[in-house]
């Protein structure tokens, strides 16, 4: 049985920065045939901006994104993000709406405490590889 995991930008940024815990989790997830990694199309934008801020190569972004299934940023996802009543930042709302839009109830992999809290309010399991 495949276990879907939704990759949040808070963990993806730590992977790019070489945080051992995040990178170890990611490599393990990629190698596990029972794990399916997904994230919003918005992750590409976030990682691009993150790397460009520091003048780092976009190939680092692609090393992550090439291993993650992308959820399209659709009008339906945006509307679903708007409908999240708990306070959460706009891009985090898009991530949560994207996770819900998959219809497969993925575990949200995040290092953001507020994102974790709202994901759980929405009925999604969460995991923080940096706290494990």
C-alpha cells in the first residue's frame, strides 16, 4: 500500500540547506517504493525564490522537484485555500488546499508549527523530520 506524503516548503528548504535530518528523510522517502511524494506546483516557485535570494543554482531545486509529483495550482485549489478558516499564511493555505485536493489524505511533512496545527485541524496527519 502506497503512503502519500505531502512535502511542504519548510522541509524542502532545509533539504536544500543540507540539514541532515531533512535530507535523510527525503532520501529515504525517495528510495521507498511504498512512499509517494507530492506537493503543490507552488513549491517550484518557493524553491526558485529561495535559491535566487542566495544566488544558488536552480539545479538544486530540480533535484528535489524531479522526485515529487506536482499538484496543479487550479482555481479550485485557490478557492479551497480561501475556504480554510483557521489563520495560516496564504502560501501555506495553498499547500494545505493542494494536499486536500489530492483526495488521498497525505501525511503533511512540515517543519512549520502553524502549518502542522492547521493541517491537523483539517484532519491531515503530520510529520516533522527535523523533530523526529
